[in-house]
């Protein structure tokens, strides 16, 4: 049997995924969790951000372990190989999104967070993201990008990685929404998981490796 805290996390993950992190009603989340006390969220989590951090922590351990495994494999390759690092991001996100309803909601929430300025994250939300292991992956990706693309400076690199992240997470979020609505009128067919992962890695890699405008490519 789920505890009150677990029911609140489950209801909030669904609400945040469906309506947005800030737009979701805490009162409705409390009702969906079967709680009559409207202050239940504040009692257990202190704030909306505390509740968000608890949702992120639900999958942080899996993400940290899986990303660590794949990153270790990527580190065995060339120091300008960005595709293997992008694979870490794509594969782990697809795996968690396809693992359960909770995983799908988590991915949708992380996709929304990726659109926000990291400087706006509260310390508890940032700490939850750190525990997922993603920061280490991005540190390697940023380093390798500079070696892989002629004339790429840090400002353009950071812009590209931001766009790449938005594209990857947005693509996976749209896919899981498509899987959720499969069979409904107007729903689109989806690639199987293996082909989706391979194609998304290829597209994201191409986004990062496109030549810098005005910089002649080395021969």
C-alpha cells in the first residue's frame, strides 16, 4: 500500500506532466492523492519545488547508474567522439520513458525543465538533477564538442547543446505521448524503439557537428 507521500508524488508527477510544473494545481494534486487536508503538500514537501525534487528523485538512481555505465563505455573511444556521449543521453531517457507511466511522466517533466534557465532552479531541484548523473555526461559532451568542430567557441557550443537537449527531450516526450494515444483517431505511427534511438542519436549528433558558419573545415 502506498504511503501518503508516495500518493502525492504519483499524483503530482501526473499533474506536472499533463499541465506543466507551475500550472498544475496543488489542490487538485492533493485531491487526486486522496487527501482531504489541503496543506498535505506543504506538510510533506514544504513547497512545489520540494515536491518536484521528490519526483525527480524517483528515477535519479536508475539514471545515475545507467548513464554511468554508458558513459564509461563512451570514454573508451576517441576524445572527439560526441555520438557515443549523445547516445548516453538518448538511450537512458528513452529507457526511463518506456519503463512505466511514472517514467513517462518523469521524462515529460525533465523536458519542461530543460527549457528553463538552470539559474532559476532551486537548490533542491538542482541537487536532484545532480543525483541523476546528467551533469557528468554534459561535462564530457562539452569538452568533446570543442575538439570535434573546427572553430567552435564555448558560446556557440553551449547554444548548440541547449538546442540539442531541447530537441532530444522534446522528441522523446512527443514519442511517449504518441505511444499513450496509439490507436486513437489521428494518432501517428511510431518507429520501433531501436530505430527511434538510432535515428535520434544520428540527428542530434549532426546538429552538434554542423560546421561553424564562416569557419573553413579542416582537410
